[in-house]
C-alpha cells in the first residue's frame, strides 16, 4: 500500500488592481512537512491577465512569480529566506498580502505522490480551458 502524505497547498494569484479584488490564478504551492517537500509551479496566462488589466507591467509580474519556485527550492536562489526551513518558507509565501501577488487561503489534501498532486492542482486551478 502506498504511503499517503498529508499536504498543505495554496493557489498563487495575480491581482493587478488590488482595490478591485479581481485575480488570475497563476500557480500553486504544495508543502508537506513530514516529507520535507516544498514546491511551486507557475503558469501565467498573459492574454487573460492583459484582458483584465491592459496596462499591467508583465515583466515585473513574471519576475515576482519566478521568485516563488526559487524560494521553495531554498539555497542561494531563495535570498535571505534560504536560512528558513521549508515549512517556514511556505508560511512566508502564503502570508496575507495586499500586493499584486497573493495566495488563496491554505487548504489540505492527502496523496501518495506530491509531484502529481501539484500537477493536478495546476490542471484544475490554473490551466482552465
């Protein structure tokens, strides 16, 4: 029988005009403390974002989104957060913010394959056709 992992996840959102509260889902972050797992996947649909906010600064948004998987991976790419544990980095990433990048509330799940759980979240929450 496969080992089941309990994990926490949050959806990454781009909120181009915070005062309006509109957003585009752009990624997912999955954390499993017991497995030492912290990983994010990012996929921003530029056309959808530009339809919502034609004047958005795409290069700045892309740079900010690219930092999320780097922070998850840890090491020097995580900058000053590299000294934090994986769970502490997850908690930092999902802390409430009123900026152009936000996350959903944290939810929990169980799976036997954390990478596959991340892929399924991306398919269900970000790659909506």
